[in-house]
C-alpha cells in the first residue's frame, strides 16, 4: 500500500530553488529602473535639457572639433550637416531646435547613446545597449539552467532506484 499525499497547504520543498533568489545573479542590475516621466506643468519643457544632452554627447565623443563631427554625422544622416547647424542646435541662446530624426545619426557618429538615453529618461524609459541586452540574455539562460538542474535533482531523488537504501 502506498502512502497518500495530503492535500492542502504544504511547506516549500527545501530542495526547490528560490526563484526570486535566482534573480540576484551578477549583471541583473545592469539596467537601472526608469524614473517616471514628469507630470508637472512644463515638466517636460525639454529645449534646454536637449542642448545640454547634445553638448554632453559631443564632449564624450571622439571628435576634436565640430567640423569633423559635422562630416561624420552627414554620412549616416544622408544629408549635409554643417558646424553652423550643430552650433545652432547646441547654443543656449539659439532659437533652433535639434531635429528628432538626427538622433540616430548623432548616436552612431559619436559612438555613444547619451542623447538617446536622456530622451528616454525624460519619457520614463531606459535604453539598453547591445552588450546589456546580450548580458540579460546570458543571465536569463543561466537562470534557466540553474532551475533545470534543481528540477533534475528533484526528479532523480524521487526515483526509486536513487532513493537512500535502494529500491523498495
């Protein structure tokens, strides 16, 4: 006669992996939690912040002067960009606004995502760069493998052949 399994509330199996603990893998905090977008009146008046982001991205880029930057941005943009245009987009007292269709070309030419990340943060989002996405995939696979190994051990331990004392 076999023992019947009691139905109802059971305590957690100590051999079972704690799923939430598995989420604390190295690299799990690579992507910061986004800050919600401002809902205050004028909280997203972004003209000055956009100029600051552009200037920060340019400073972090590899170009010594804006003429070289203009040439480098013209290639991915598919149109001529001049130093004067860049100056008009970045100057604090200039009335010209940076065109949104230039964001990808600037990020590609500068080799950084400072501008795109700043825009995403203002909208309450975050940007994951290619290496961060790859790291997240690796972490997800590592989590799956750990879970699968624990499940494998649980199943093997339940087989009669592997129980302590042999088969019954």
